[in-house]
């Protein structure tokens, strides 16, 4: 790790320490278990009962519907400036430790097209620290804030549960055109980024924007003018994954980009059995499923149709899933508050 990288890690650590002391950072304790399906170790988290009461109190605090936590933002949560147009903030209610938000300084809609500056700001974190960046493109994609922002989480290369889908995406063969990951039954577009490391650092944003546009066009989505249709974008040093969305949740279980990384969040522990029975891949398919009508217009499939289609492809979910409960642990975590 270079001196610059170490400096950024130290900035994050010091900001966390300062924000905790000030009460600005409010991590939520969660428990988790793993449900494995087709070699993918899906991590399913839920909020502890004490944390649930705390979240309910926050939600009942009487904020206006148009409340914008990013304009102005809480400077106690500020980690670093990312160029002229973006700032990195701690997520006030983090899904996991060291969860950052990359926020535009000036107001832009979350459904506006991603610019080269947006992706360059996100890449400046990924290039230095690894991990995974993502964007929830609109409310149907799991975004709870309308001010444009992207997000970043750390990942441990030695821990498969950091980004559970990592092994699955390695099965996709390198190509220059949008490709598909064989393990994913849901509609998506995927591209390896093998050539980005050889390009000048100041061109990374343009390269990533071009890649994003290509993936959008491959899915029949326009990417040059807003508002964009709902989508989830995932980005690592090695690949970019784009998933179009048709619904926000499955059985009250909100799904955002982290779900497609293999990191799921259920509002109550009692829903674990339903997730296990349906299978995580079928659940993800149910919020992305599209069919083409006779008129050539894409329309959502009924949730039961999508789940059944995925079950037909993979067999009955309970025959292909196994779950290993990890010991309940107190880790920062809550649904994406941004």
C-alpha cells in the first residue's frame, strides 16, 4: 500500500473516531448467516431487536419528505474531497464498517446520467483501496435519497463473504462487448476492466463512463439523458456489472446494489426461512424480471412467474441451498439510508 493509500485509510479511521465521539455516526448492530446457492455464499443480515427500536425512533423523528442530508452535509462525517465536484462522507447509518458515500457538491438528481466525474471520483477510492463501488439508480433500485451519490464499501480479498459474487463473475470470459455471467439468472450486462489499469489515471472517468454507456445500450437503456430507468451498478478494479430494475422489494425485503453483490438484508429474522425456500437468485430475478410483449415493449413479469422461471432453471431452491449460521455478531449495519 502506497503512502497516499495509507493516508486515505488513516483519514477514514480518524473520521470514524471523530464522528462516533460526536454522535454523528450511528452504526446499527446486526446479526447474519450465510445461505449458499450454486457456490455463491449469500450473506443475509438482519437488525437486532434493540437496534430495530432505535431505527424506528429515527424514522419517527418527523423529517420533512424533501429533507436532503447532503445539502448541506454534516461536516463531521466528511472524509475527503474528491476533485472539484464530489465529497466522500461516512454513511451515518452504515451497512458495514467504513461504508462511504460519494456525493455531488451541487444538487443533481439520483436518476441523472452518471458523468465521467462521478465515476472518476468513485474510481479514485477503488483504485487506491480496492473494495466495491456501487450506485442505486433511483427509488426502485433501492435509493432512499434523491441527491445524486455513489457508494463504496471495503472488501477483504481473503474473505469470500466480502463480495460473495466475486467467484461467480470469474466464470465470465473476457470480451470487449457486453457479456453475461453464467451463474446469474437475472437480466444484466457485465464487462471486465482488464485494460483500464494501462490507461492514464486522468482518463479513468471517461473510460468507465463509456463502459457504463455500452452496458446500458446492451440492455436497451438510454444512458445519455435523464432521467435514467432504475438500475443497480456495481464496480470493482476488475469488472462492472449493470442490472436493470422493475421493482424495489420482494416480500417487504428492500433490495439495492448490495443484493446483487450477494449481500442481502431482511427487516426481520423471521424472513430467513422465506429467503432460504425461494433462493436468493430467484429473489434477485423477481426484482429484475422483464418480458417482451407482442408490441415489443418490455414489461415486468409477475413475481411468482420470475421465481418459478429461476426455479425451473436451477431446480427446486431447497435442493441447491445450504445455510451455515455464523455466530451472531455486532457489526455496523442497516439498510442503505442513502
